[in-house]
């Protein structure tokens, strides 16, 4: 583990990544609206975005908006290769690189001033290098905090560079629309807009208690901190978790088997999404149970193959739950938890992608991109409808 925290921080984000790779590799696609996907839009070129086409949109709706679009099937191995090449450029820039996803990373360039120049110079060189070595456009935001660097790259897109000087942070942040705040999805944005709050500056004026009353505790605090540009997270490198877990406390009183299954499914859905976002795979599924008398047990199963797919992991967890049912009926369950361990990083980024695993991988990837864009409550299983959802927070790397 290597943590700097000196800043400044670069947020580097490839533009319309999958679509740009397609345009790079096929000159006939350049300058034309390109949609990668089919049933669902996995990525759209800026020419297609100009017509309102968005990631995770249904294919039919996308074609209605942009009938001239060229639809190409995804080539995940090409994207994986391009991603590896871009991350090489990142690591040639600074040793402190924290990958967020296949096409995006934070880079801490503090302490490089004497060697590499100002952050603006470093960022400009990084953009040139990615263009020369990989043939792709990348946007870079530079700021003192991760949050602000990410906001800056979002504002600067496409093919842009934006430096937020330390003495102008709030001047930059406060006029922006609330949607620019990290973690503000459609639902939160419309709650704010319903109350006439459209800019980050207005959010900052509200005060934490008002925000908490409006949006709930976690979300309200989170937004309050961001609107005041408080984000102390340093750039982490090489932080590799050994496990990922989630749990749910249950009220007293017995729960029907179907309810327990829904609890378990919700936990597995959440964890596998995190797993894929972190480009990890797991082999071992652990079921954790706590009973009414506060005793705890764990049951685990190691699968033959590591995977990041929801279905095999859910099937394993269900197997564990089924064999624990007699114990649960006898003792009364008060907490159910799932931990995924035996984590591996396989081929770095490729396993979060649909690849050739057919429908299972495509479904996972599609659901992930819908939830990334519209929040985790955007799509759910029929069995989970009407249950309380967690707050939609941005997925940070595990
Ligand atoms: Mg991107």
C-alpha cells in the first residue's frame, strides 16, 4: 500500500471509451455517430451523444433518436488491451495511480514538481502521450481533491484539460449544476430541483441538517461535505482487499424462507456489482448468520472457478442458506451477511466485461452500467421490488 495525499490530483478519463476504440480501429466510423452494443447502449460516440443517445439506453430508443447511428458489437478484448496501454502511460507519469474503472484513474502528482513540471504541464503531457501511444482522447481534471478533479474532468469533456487552482475552488464549484456533485443521480437531483435548488452553491448554503432532512443521513452528509469541497480521501495505490462483505440486520420474529432469499439476493447483487467494479473475481462465498441469542456461525463454500458473475455466486450462497435452514428455524435469525473471499485480480480489467461468457456476462455488464448511470435502485429484481434500497453512492474502487 502506498498513500501520498500530497496532491495535486489528476483525474484522467477516456472519452466515450468503447466507441472511441471502434473509431480508432475503423476509419470509416470516424466522424459518424457510433453505438457500441445492441439491445442496450454500452457506449456512444460524441456524434451519437449529440443526438441524445446515452449509455444504458435501450437500443430502439437510441435508434429513434439517431437513425444514422452505426451499431457495432462490443470487442471487449480490444478495450481491455487499450485500457492496459493507457494504464501504462498513467504509471509512467507517476507511481501513485488508483484505477477507478477500465477507462478512468486518479493520479497523485504531488512531489513531481521538480522532475516533471507543474500539474498542468504533467496533465498536458499525459494527454499527448495517450494520444500518441494509444490513439485515444483522454480528458484530465486537475485539483487538490479527488472529488474536484473528477468534477473538473467532467466539465472539461471531451478531449479537454481543466485545472482548478487551489484559490479558486469554490468559485469553480458553486455555479455548477447539482448533477455535477459526485453521487447525485436523477432521484436526488430531482428532489433538490423540486425545492428550487439547482446549483452546488445553493446546496452549500443549505446546511447539513436541512440536507439530511431532505435526503437522509448518509446522502445529506455526503453532499454537504462535497458542496463545501471537503474530500480528504488520498489516492491509494496497490490497496487490494482480501474480502468484500455486506450484511443486513433483521428484525426479531421469524422470516419466511422467501424473505430470507430476497435478503440474500439483495446482498449478493450489491457485492457482485462491487466485485466487478473493482475488476476482481472471487472463489469463496461465506454466509454469516447471527441468531437471537447472539451466537454466530459462518458457512463457506469454495467454487471450482473464480468468477465475478452474479448467478454462480448467488447459487452458491443459496446452497449455504438452504443447508443452514434447520439451524435458522431452531434459533431465530437476527443478521444475515455474505462475504466474498479468495479474491483475485484476473487479467486486471477484463472480467468485469461481458466477453464471451454469453448472456450471463452481458446481463451483469448491462445491469452494472444502468446502475452506474441511474443509481443502484434503477433496476431491481421482481422479488426485491418495494424493499428499502440503500442510498445510491458512487462506487469507489475496492
Ligand atoms: Mg470515461
